[in-house]
């Protein structure tokens, strides 16, 4: 039981951070940056 507390709590903390980021509108910014980086990698952007 004690071994599963740390992974479960880290998973819950990660989920809280993801939900907070989505609520603050950072998801659109991250997608824009990801698209820009991918286009640069293949030489289009």
C-alpha cells in the first residue's frame, strides 16, 4: 500500500497542473509553439 502512494500522488499532481493549464488558456499557446517548432524542423517555417 505504501509503495503506491507516491506514484498516485504524482499522477494526481500532474492532472491538477494539466487542468490548471487548460483553464488558464495555455493549451492554445503550447499548440502554436509545437506547430512552429515542427515546421522549423522540416524546413518549412
